[in-house]
C-alpha cells in the first residue's frame, strides 16, 4: 500500500452563523482550525421556510389544456 495515500483526519471546530459551534473530524485545514460557515440550517431559506416562489400549477394546467385539449390519438 502506498505511504501517505489517505488524507489526514483531525479535529476542527465548525462555527455556525448564530454563534454556536461544534467539533468534528475533517480534512479541512490543520488540527484545531475553525471553519466559519456563511450559510447553515439556521439561516438558509431552504430550512427556515423563507421567501419561496410558489408555482401557479392550476394556471399552467389550464393553459396546457387550452392549447392542447383538442388533440386526440387516432385509433387505427
């Protein structure tokens, strides 16, 4: 087996946007480094339910049926 083929896993501190932090093992940086996150589950709209763009599915279906509703498959 090749020497030094595997990355060096060590403990780092991950700091969330709300100021809380936790320790985990990673290949990021060096032992004891801090990884400060810009986006995390406490601030990202995907988790917090922030401004979402809702699709008008009823309008889209009605528009589709208006355009293509008269088309039928011919049985032959």
